[in-house]
C-alpha cells in the first residue's frame, strides 16, 4: 500500500517533458578492495567492474558506515548513521525499528518522484523478513548459493555458510547468475514512459565462497597471500578483540594450522571473478538498451572483508580492510576519474536525490557527491566515519585512520607510510594534534541499542562487557585467536 500511495504522488509530480536519469543500483556483498581498479590484490580478476570504473568516478577512498550487513545497508537505504538509529547488529530489520517504521527509504523516494522501481538479489539485509513489496514496485529473485550435501571445509563453527571451494559447474544454479538474469529481465520490462530505478544485489564473494570449477582454474593453487605480521596486534588495544570476540569465520591461526589460508584466498578471488562475470552480463544488457546512455550506474559493497590481516577473517572491525569498499558512479553528467577524497556509502542517498530531483528527507546525514562527480579533485569538507557497536568509531581522512573504542583506547595509522596499518601511532605525543583534529568528527549522538538488537552485538551492562549476550571475562583469550 505504501508503494502505491508514493507512486500516485510521484506521477503527479512528474511534469510533461521532464527528463530524469534512470538509475541502476548494484550492490556486492562483502567485497573489499581486491578488485583490479583498486589494486588490493595483484591477482584480482574483475574486468567488468574495472570497465565501469573507467567510465565513471571511482571513489578510491570510500568507506561503509558499519562493517556488518544490516547496519551498513540500513544506513545507506535510510541515510542515517548507526549511531543515530541504534541499529548496530544483524537484527532487527529497519522496519522493526520505531524511528524507521515510517521513514522514507531510498527506493520509496524514487517511487514518490514517479520512478518505476524494481529489485532483485540482496539490497536490504535478508534477516528480519524485510517486506520488499513495501519498498519496491517489482520484486524479482533473491537468489541463493547452491550448497553441497556436506561442507567442504570442517571449520570450528558448523554454520553451513562458512565454507569455500569449487562447486557446481552449472553457472545457472548459482544465485548471482539468477540475480543478473532477473535484473536483465527487469531492465527489459521497465516501462518506457517513466524513468526507472533497478536495484540488483549480488551475493558473492560473501560466504560460502563457492564458484564453478572453471573459475577456480583462473587462479593458481599457490595464490598470493595478503601481507600480514603475526605480531601485528601487539600495539593494538585489547578492547579491539571485543568487536569480534567470537565469530563463525575462522581465525588466521586456524587457517594456518589446517592449511586453509591459500584455499580461502583463492576461493574469495574466484567467487569475486564469477560475480564480476554476472555484473558484465548486466552491464552488457544496459549498453544494448537505448536507455543505457541516460542511466546512472552506481556500484557499491556493503563493507570489506579480512582474509588473515589482523589475525582474522570476516568483517566486524574498524580497520581499512573491513571499512574500505568499492564505490563507482558512472553516467550522464559525470566526469570520469579517480577520487582520493574520503566518501561514505551514506552519501549515496543525498547524491541520487540531487541527480534525480527526488524529495530527500531532511534527516539525511550524508553529503552530496556531485562536486566530486564534476571534478574528482574537489576537496571534501569532512572525513568518512565508520561505527561498529555503540561507542566504537573509525575516522578516515585522506591520509589517516583514527579509531576510538568505547573504553577510550585509541589507534592511529598513517596510511601513506603504513598502508597495512602495522604501526599504531596513538601513543606518540607528536601525533596529538592529528588525533585531536580527527576526534572532532566523532559522532555527538550515541544512540542506545534498539529493542531486539542481536547478533554481533557488544554491550556493557553493570560495568561488564557482553558479546552476543555472553560476558567477556577481562584478561581472557578470544575464542580461536591462537593466543596463549
């Protein structure tokens, strides 16, 4: 009903002859900077993502607002920070949150402006039963990876999704092939009398990292591993472990002990390459459509992913590997180039509102990226901010990353001299001015956990810290960390 009302309003707003660009919004799940154009891994194979980057603006210093699916996607789709909404975990879904129950989501803003809206794959987080028919006019397949009868890798956590390897030669049985097919169909079926928003969310390289065997053949068995230092966390506050105290994804120590580090890295690259091929199918369909020249294409990932760096795999951190994401905007009126200024996924709502003449909610907290879309050298007025659970934030400027945890401990990294974030400078008195300059961008609002918060939740009760409801004993060793 909500979409119908917004559509009627939008049709009334569209005036005869008013031209607005179409939008193809493409999400990728758990994709870090291991793509060709960002040079995050020397063997990355992403020719289609790279060709999109060449024809638009590649934001090479873009960051998510939360290193976790639900809060990140909620932030992007409603234009508010986790520290404002109180959505920090995998639950609840945004429409189950009182402050977001009637908020206008990004697709609803398009519908209100007279756009035809359609979706497939993963745009909203799956958990919580998001009613996509309330957000989009057309809902296609959500896609899903195929699963073997038995896990390939017997990981410490029995979750079936924590798995990797070559599986299922028939590409059509993989969710990303189905999502691309659905998006192509939605593009071809979009009405000609009004602009469209099509939002397609690919699922790889999110676990399970599966891909057809042919895609594994593109990568050597002795794949290049990411650079790590086994003593990397010696100068990191102990509280940093609290943000990922226990996870289904295995620690680096387990991967090494079980000879699974290279297989996981190879699987991540193979599943990324397979996803990229499906992206290519969708881009080819857009290029073959006469409306393609009038379409803004936006590609983003909800957060990054560790593959051994800082002794972990997965996300749930405030370091570069977890917060940095691919972000590309291409289309009419956009001057191609590489922007080194910080950008946030939070910026997409106000940017698209400006480009497409949407009526944007007044509470949007992002910045319009139009100045950078006109000239990538245009300076930004503030750094990027990432939050993981209440009181834990990372501030990323053009050169520095500053982290402050809920217990007051800090980290500071010079990304120009130390791109791997191996040397914490927070205790160096010479850096006090840098710390103060970045600390002023920490949020002034620290919303409490919304009712129903669960999964990857860290909270303090009566002076005791709890991870997913279980008390953390001070001085104890994180599960699976390999620490003595």
